[in-house]
């Protein structure tokens, strides 16, 4: 479907994370190894935090691999926390409003995966979105609706609980219609302070998700890599498939779990869907 | 907001209607005289009928005035019935799914004007759309929602009645929320046999609408214009503002009325909105 | 680099050649098997002949696989002779003026391959183009310069001789600069009556090229395929890699040869480069 | 033709110069008052200096007024020196490589105006460009060729002298072909330290050009404008037509003169074309 990358740590050029590594996300736009599709050429997006009140967004329908503006932006913007996403569309149009990340105030959201039989469920899911949030849905993807469901259910107060409830509603809504495995995917969201990254699927066979090992360990493993010396101790990358050429640099996020990164309190915790209607 | 043109008659190159006349629709994309905005540069669309089962659609987010593909298509496609539309966006994103005309099976739909305070009403209007039609709404415009409302209310069986009911629901929905003049605009729709063109606004000050006088009269007025000799006797143009340089060639569609053209049964009739909920 | 298809025969919907077959050119835009690159997502183009004075052109920088306008055009335009091309850019920008086919009057031209070290040779090659043709070069590709070189050298009078001289100049120009194998590729060109398709490379290891066997043979091989019964006896497809699922349907164009199709005088002939300066 | 703006001074958000003022450059993209064309909707560009080795570039073929990415970038990038340009194309295609500013190393270049009968002169002018610079010409505009002519003639060492020689060659080349007034326009160029802005036309009726009065004077004139208190004493805007609503804020650059701004050594000097071939 898609590939994505989230970074938190000392400010770096987006280019250093997006273009420089071996098997970078830009390479993955043409030749993904672990993705459901090898080509992720149906648009891309970058969201970055800086000193402004809301994060910046740059989204385009061009393939990432040949977008000069993305290369320029990545070569000139430094950020301590950013999301990048490359898209392989499955059904919804290739248009800017369907490109990830999505934004609400200081929150960013991106997703790799899908809601199975979304066209059938969309109306009911959209109706569950709070009326005040409804006009903010600008595109047609399942991912954007899921974001607004999570916002409706308290994302800004308790992200893991809100995502658990949002996915729970998707599962209930799907199963009422005979969909066996309604949700599939990985999700990243942030408020500019921390990044939450979820891995879950109704089937229990989720899209891959990896986070980088702590910098201190990486420095010991690779003492001759200057980039590792420059990064702050709390730097962390979370990716849908490993980038770079450093064996041992990545831990897989297990099935049905989520990672929290940023602010020196990184955690890996189990993720359990909440079936609100059932309760 | 926008400018549009509908043609029915003997097959002509789209170019002859779209580019050739003085003050053509292409000129109007840069310099409209009667439009709410002089520039209509936020995308365009062409829908044309031919021997295939559904009409063709070509829609783009580029300004019409510099789109080479539009020029090529118009110079190579002949049709007996086609719609062209140039857009001036007011609020909704410039993306292909927001470009007119919209299509459902053999039906085309285009609109110049707006639903006032649409963001506030959108959710309720969308809920009124038939569940089976809901997934077909791909963009975010008021015009597309209105089309699906009209389809829900019987457009394919009785276009004037369905449009009257759709606009009626918009007015009721708006007035419940304190919107004084909920609807404004002109609408064209077709099934490939006939074109229906409506002029109506809640305020009674509607966007302009004109239809060409019958070809026999025009031939008498302008005996030295070869194009008028070539067109069939039932050829008719309906436009949001006059094109060409032939004084006396146009009749204005009056306030609160609609025109039917095509198949030799052209009519001009009063248009009265149906307030279904009230009844 | 790229993939292309040329058709000549009884008029068909472009869709039938471009989308319908197994492993169609649209599939090849995502998953080419024989191309130098599996992904050909850097724009596309269609050129088609009809009753108008010049062929129509539709070119876009979007990937072909997700372009709605291409799908619409292909589903509504019938032609007896057309070119389609999907691009994998190598160096020159992704812009409409770099998309194939290129056009000059009634002539179309498309190319899969490259001029090695083109940046180094471009100035000299461009200087060889006739001064009156020079302003027609709108983009930055080697393919477009080669087209204008061939036009300069008599393409409109004797296509094989002009291509032989144009490639000869490229080889001379390259070898003067120490380029071992200056030219690589396959070329298609047409005047609307016939299609010439060339396969040649300085190295003698050219990009692949195939033409369909004659319809009478195919009808015998596949008596249950209605499409083969409908096509005229002189119908012919020339492609950079086979499409469809009919074993035995394709002949490979040999190294250093060219095919002529159209008008019932199909031929396969040797291609020898002319080194004009040497003579 | 086009409209442009150059800023030098203390770092500001690009948004503050590009969107905030009354009659901003964004407004001028829809409704220019002094431009040759009221609409400048054929693409735009931003070039900005920061700590990186070369300035950043963001160029797009969309109209500036509805480009979300431009709005985002302008709202998140702060710079002490930047160029912005909106384009009204006259002849050359609307493509990214034809959008201003153009870049060479640390140098930026933008232009409002034209070389008269450029198609006729282009080949000769391009031949005058240094061979090593020739491959850097990526688009088809007169403005980009003029930039490379100026680079060939020493722009990096002595900008006024190089521009005088480049325009001189254009005039000679044009007059040899019977073009009465070969050059028209205003030009801005920068190395990141200073901005040079030229106003000149062969006819002596040049496109308009204005620079802001010094900040100290403006603070006295408008003591209640906080923005004027925040800007550094050497802040300067140079624009093709005045922005904002501060009467007395602008000085016109006279015919045949150029301004230098940046680094506290602002100057206004006469500009005389050098006819090199004649000497």
C-alpha cells in the first residue's frame, strides 16, 4: 500500500533521513522490498514540526522519486520531528487531499494499510465522526476517516485509547457486514512532542514496522559512522521497512503493539482494540 | 464562480465551440465579463457523448487557457452533445474530483454558483443522498453533492422535478440554520438525448444564463456565416455568458426558469422549487 | 528506459490495445519484464491519426497506471493508427515536452533507449539541426533532438535513410568524444500511412522489439478469439515487449533491422547506419 | 508578463512578504494592476537563502493563488534573502523548468519582460553561451538563456557589467534581424549577499520596478506598524509593482538604472548597455 518514516531527535535535514541512507524511502518509492506493492508512486507527503504553531505540510501527487521540490525542501528544512509517507493508491483517487500525513491543529497522522471493503462502510464511519470535525475531511481515503474517528474518540487526550476505540469501531462496523478482517496496517501519529506508532491487523498478520535501536547501542556497534555521533541520545526512526545498511540497527515492532518515542520516555507496549459498542 | 457551455446539434469539433468564437470560453477562463470572478483558472472539464455507452470525461486542474491536452482533444473529438466547464474555486480544493462535469452512468451534471454556508450543511445533505449513491461522491464540492441529491430524488426519471426537490432540500436545510439565501446558480444536466439548463437562486438574483436563438433565425440574420449553414436546424448552445460576436444571437434564460434542448423539442419553462419536507 | 506500442489496421478503440490485453502497456508502466527499468512512471503519451490534418497528441507527466484522463480518452477514441509510450526518465526532467511521441506536421516519433553521454554531445547535435527546425525543439530529451536530426536529414522523404544518417551522426559525434557505444534503442515513426520501427544499438545489444504475426496466421492459431476475427487482415502491433497471452503471436525484430507496416506492404529489412561525415 | 519580489534584511517568514500585505504578490497573481497581463497564473517560484551551500528552490506550474504547498512553505521558512516570482507565459510551455527563479550555484535570477522575436534569435543566443554552461539550460524561456548569457559574460564577478553585455548581445542580435526593440524588462539577481535589480528596455519604456524606502524613514512615517519596528535597519523589498497599503513607502527605480541592496551598501546607479561586438 504505502511506506512511511517518522523521525524524532536532534534537528536534522529531512534529506539525511529521506534520501541519504541505502534503501532510503525514496528508493522504496520505486523498489520496496517488504511492501504489499513494490511501487509506491501515487503521491507522497512530508509533515514537519518547527517553531511555528502548526506543523508544515508538503504533499504532492507526483511520484516521490522524481519530485524536484521534495528534494529541495528536504535539503533545506531541518526538523527535530517529521513524518514522510509515499503512497500506493488502492481505490481512492491520486489527489493531494488523499496524501498522508493528515493534519489537525498540531497533530499529524499517517497510515499504511487499509480498511477492507471501505466503500461499503464509509458512510457509517463518517457518521460516527464528530459533526464539528466532519467538514475537515477533505479527501476520500480510509486513512483520513480513521484519523477523524480517532480525533472524535479522544486522540488529543489519550492516543492509544483513541486509536484502540477507532479501530474497534471499524472492526465492529465491518463484522456487522460480514467482513472477516476489517482493519490492516500501521499508524503513526504525533503532537509534536511524542510519536505513537501502532502495528495491528484484525487478521493478526500486520504490515511490517520497525524502530531503530537506541543511539548508544548503535554507536557501539558502528563507532566509525559520524552520523551516529552527531545525533542526540534520544534520536529514533520508526519505519515501515528498514532503511540504511546497518545490520542490527532495527527492532521489529511486534504484532498488536505500539511504540512511543520522543522526550526520552520511549516505550513498547501491547495494543488491544476496544470494542466500545459491545461494552 | 465558474463558466460553462453546453452544445447539442449536428456533430462538431469541440474546438469550434470552445476556442474559435470571439470571447470564447477559453477567453473567459482569463477574462470573464459577467462572472462573479474574472479569472476561472482552477481547473476545467469536458464531457462528451459519442457512440460509447457512457460519455467521455476529460478533467484537469490546470487553467484551461494553457492546457495543451485540452486543445488537442478539442481539435480531434467531434460530438453531437457536450459540456465544457471552467472553474473558479471557492473553498474546495483544486483537484480533478472537484472539476465539472460530474458523471453518473449516461448522465452529466455541471453547476455555476454555490450552496451558501455549505460546510455547515454538508453533513446533512450528504446523509440525504441514497446509500447506494454515497460511495460515488469522490470530491468535496457542493455541486457534486447536489448532483447526487438530484439522482437520489429521481433525476433519471424526471430531471426538472428532481432538481426542484434537490434545491428545495438545500433551501430547507439552509433556512433551518439561518441561511437567508441558501442556493445560487445555474445547472446543466443531460442524458445524452436532451439538455436541461436551470437558472435559479433563493435570492432571485441568479447567475446569468443564455441560449442561442434557433439556427433558422440566425441564418437569416447572418447569411454570410458558413458555420451557421453547416449546423443542423436543431443546434443549440447554452452558456453562462454569451460567446461570439453575433448581436441578436442570444436569448437570456429568465430568472426561475429552465430550458430543454435536443431532439427537436426545445422548451423554456418556469422553474419552481419543491419544498418536500414542508408538504 | 521506456516502453512503447504502435498499432496500424482497422480502427479500434485505443483502450483495446492499451488496457485490455494481459501484460498490457499499462501493466508494464508498473511491472515491465523486459525493460531496463521495471517501473515506467515518468509520464506517458498517445498520438493518434484520424481525419484531421495532424495527429492528435495527449501527453502527461502522471504515471500512466493511474491517469483517469488517459483511460477516458482510450475508451472513446478510435483510430486506425496510433502510438502510445510510457516513460522512465533518465536525466531529463519529467515534463510534458519531454513525453513521447513527438510531432512534426503529420509525423510522429517515439524512442526507447538513449544517446550515451548526451549532455556532452547535445550542443553539437542541436547545431546540426536545421535552423528552421531548431525553434520546434521544446523539451530537453535526446529523443526529441534525434527526431529533429532525422527531420533535418530527410525523414519526410526517406525515413530509413534519414534515421540511418541521424544515428550515424550520433555515433560519429560520440566516438569523437570517446564514447564507445553512442546509440541504443528502438524507434517508431509514422506519417499516418505507414509505421517504420527500428531496432539498433552501437553495441549490437539493442532493446527488444516485437511485431505481431499476420492476422491470418493468428486466426488459425486462435480461432476462438473474436477480436482476431474483427481486425482487418493488415492489422499489426509493434511493441517493445510482447503484450497479451497468445503464444506464437509475436516475431522478434532482429538486431540492426527495421520493420515497415501499414498499407498492406509490410516488410522486415536490414538497417545499416550511414556515417555521412566519413564518406 | 510576470510579477516578482525580492527581499533582503533580517530573517522573516516568506509568508509575511508574500501573502500578508494588501495587494500582495499572491493577489497580483489574480489581479495585477501594473502588469502587462492582469493574470499571472502560469506557475510560480520561490528561491531562498539559508545556511545551506546553495539557495533552496520551490517551483510549480500551478497558479500561485491556490497552491497549498506554497502557502505551507511560506508559512514555515524564514530567510534573510529570497526571491518570489509569478509567471504569465508568453509562448514557452508552462513547465517547472520554465519557472523563475533560475539557479546556478549560489546565484538566483528572475526576469519580468521578454526578448522580442526570441524564437528567431534563440539559436544564436544559445550558441553564445559557454559550452560548459550549455547543458545547464533545462527549459525553453528567453529569461533562462539570458541568465546563462550573463553567466558566460562574468555575472559572478561583476553583475552589472555582465548584464550590460548580455543585454547588449541581445540588442545586437535582434537588430541584425530587424527587431526594433529587442529587450524589455526588469531583472533581479543575487549571490546571497546582495541583490541587483535592473530596469531597462531597448524602447526606453520599461516594465515598472520599485524599491522600498529605508526602514528608518518608514518607521517615522508609520510609527504604529509593529512589523516596521521588527525589521532590521537594512531591510529592503524590490518589487515589480508596489504591495501593501503604505503611501510613501516606495521609490520607483528610474528607466535605465539598477539598484543594489543588501549588506548596508544600498545604491541606485545608471545602467548602460554594452555593445561588445561593436567595440
